[in-house]
C-alpha cells in the first residue's frame, strides 16, 4: 500500500495516532481537532465499525475511492469529487511584493480567529484544535487575520497542506501562494513531500496548485455521513 492510499486511516494509525479515537477497524480524529474519519476498508465490517464509533446521530467525514452509494442506516449529508495532489519537484521561489504583509505563526491563542476565518471561507473541516496537527501560518492586515494555511494529515514521508483560505475582501493578492510556498519549504526541510486535497470543482484553487507544480495523483470522493 502506498503511504497516500486510505490516507486518513494511515495518518490515524501512524504519525497522528495520538489524535485517534478507535473502534475495531474504524478511526476518527478527536472531534475538536477535525471531523475526518476512516475505516480500514469500505466493507460491511468497515461501516459497522464506523457506526459503533460515531453512534446514533453521529457524523463521519470520509475520503472514499469511489462515489458513496446509499446504504441502510446512513444519511448522506454532503459530498464532492476530490483531487489528491502531490508536489514532488516543484520550485520554491517566493513571491516578492511590497504589498504582501509578513507571515506570522499561529497557535492556541489564535484558535478563535482561525476558526472564524475557516467558517467564513469554508476550506474544509476545521475545529478549535485543528492547529495542533502541525504548523499554521497567517497574514494579518490592520490586526485582522486575513489569510492562513497549515498542515493537517501526516503520513510517513508526506505532510498535507490544508485550510488554505483568504478573507473575501483580500483575495487576488497572492497571499495563498506566499503561505503555501513557506509551508512547502518547511515540509521539504524535514525530508518530506507536500501534498493536499482539493474539491475538483474548485478550479481557481486547482489552477494555483498546478502553478506551484502540484500534480493530481488520484481522484477521491469526499462524503459526510450521519448515522441514523
């Protein structure tokens, strides 16, 4: 199995096992960290373990290899085709601009404003403790957090760049590229490869990632399920 196959499961059973809640062949991150969930395989046994893990009325956010098919006992809340992209050999030239504010490190004291920005821009599942998964960087304007990006899933040899978002009043200024380039450099300094996940229909983001020399490894399917 490649390190990026069933990536949430691999993260929760290797480098990020300290964040895992487990039931048989299902795992999920502590809910305050993120809603991402996984099972060892998408079988009847896998869904049964998932049901025991989340309980009645509980939800699970999954990355599936195939589109979700309706099954008894589960309600499909949301979903979308997802691209898994990897940057094997991309350049790390920084964007030089006098209009780009300095990058700041983000941590526990900044959790409320990070959550507020993620709630506004909806880059993907984000919780009050998501920042504990790795390095998070931001850009401020007049004291307000207007852009951020950070590290989420970690598996052997790879770290995911996630929560790439910019306040709608400040888009088009290259902030996402600046933050991603900095994160990519830090990931590579650790001897790891940057990767990410993005909705297939988010063409603006996909185009940015391709300019940074990310390439699609495979298509996945994001599904949010609720146990009925």
